[in-house]
């Protein structure tokens, strides 16, 4: 990063169903168009991480979530992403504005999908891979 450049704060949601499947979205836009990732996005001015998670999850997946504990942080280029456990409290799963698709994935489905760079390694390091 060059001097004077700033990191863009972002959030991601680690959301599991009762069977241990992880919620993933297929990105509709670059970077990573067509690849699968955790739902999430930029923290807008005036938002805290929890508010950004709730907004992004509704926009991308149609689900209402209750944000929980911070799982970890990663830096991807100019983006600093804080990933949190989230619990679904309402809504109906659907692909939203920034997603081509959204689905619950077990370990086999997760391993077969084209994922964004380092997602599998990061989640393995945090011990939060789908079952």
C-alpha cells in the first residue's frame, strides 16, 4: 500500500445451518465475479460492523441475521475484512443484488466450488470449515 492510502473496512458473515452447512454466495461483481465467498461487503459511513452485517446479509441473501463473535480478520489488497459468526433469525434464502447465487454448502460442496482466493485456507486456520 502506498503512503496515504487507506484500508477499506469490510465485514463477512460465517453463517451455519443446524446441519453445519456454511452459507456462501457466488459473486456477481468483480473482484472475483463468479467465485464463491462468504456474504458480506463494505462497512458504510456511520455503520458499525454489526449494522453492516445485517444490511449486507439482507441485500445478498434475503436472510436476517444476528451478528455474533468476531472469528478473525484478513486483508485482501485494500480491503480489511472482519469475519463474524452470524445466526439466522428470519428471511428466506435467495440470491440478492451482489450475488449470482446463494446456497448452504456441506464439506463436499464447499471443496468442489470455485472459491475466492485463500477462503478455504483461512477458514481451515480458524477451524470453521463446513461439515
